C-alpha cells in the first residue's frame, strides 16, 4: 500500500475521532491548586525568630561586631616599621582622559591635559601616619604640631582609645587610601606639601622591631 495513503488515512481517523470526543464528567473531588504565600512564610518565620529570641541575638551580635570594628578597624597590611630615614616626592598630578565641560558645555580641560591638584588647593597640614599599637610611634606623632596643623592617621590600632587617652583626634586609614595615594611602605611617615609635589619622610623611632 502506498505510504501516502496510510498517512492520509491515519490523519483522517484522528480528525474524526476528535470531532466526536465526549465529556465523561468529573470523577472524585477537585481542589484548587494553592501555594503558600512567600510573604506569609517570611512573616511566620520572623515571628518565630522573634518569639524564641533569635532576632534579639542577631541584633546583639551585629552591635558587638560594629563596636569591635569602630574600636579597632581592620589594619592596613604590608607596612613595616622604618629602619632608615628616607625622603621622596609624590606627584599627585592626573592626566585628563576626555574633554571636561561645565554645565554650559564650555570645555575647561582638554583630553591629555595634565592637572596638578596642588595648583588649586590650599591644603597645607602635616599628615603623620603611624602604627597606633607602637607606643614609640604614638609618642612621636604627638611630639610636634596640634589639631590645627597636624592630622594623625593610624594604619593599625584603636583610635577611640588613643583619643580618650591623649585628648587628640586620631583618624584611621580606611581601605588604605592614604597609604596607596602616597605610596607608603614604612611607618611612621610624615607627609607635607611641597611646591609641585607632596613630600614623604619615613622616620626612624625607637628600636627596629617589626
């Protein structure tokens, strides 16, 4: 028999069968498909955690972690105690990568222009960077200057404890921004302003224990 006739006959049979389909009704009970609400589940779980004290414990742990970090931030790694005096310059100039324009569209810096921020800044304070866990470095940082002309920056230690003890502000080099910008390798380091560059001096204090 021709294969095309077989296929045609089968197709016809399917069409006839579908046109005479019957509805035999429903057998057995039916229920709507229902899924628990995600919000209800979350609220229920939070209520359970609140009632059994889990939330209170989590809050207390977060507060303890925050207090610990504020009292003793994460130290800047990789710095050594200075064992010999060294002095070097750091150029903070940047090269403009694209034309810069003001709100009127007027270009005030063309791409490729080299800009030295010291030409536009009046900042003239000393920055003393130290290891706050080294008493000799702390003593060195307090020996000269005051709140007006000197900024004390820690790379390790407890700033709040030192502030209470010495009645001076101690800042912390969060994310090693100062260490990176001024290319520091040793502490204590004293950063001052030069004419065209910033000047970094690594100072030897006390013994040479690392």
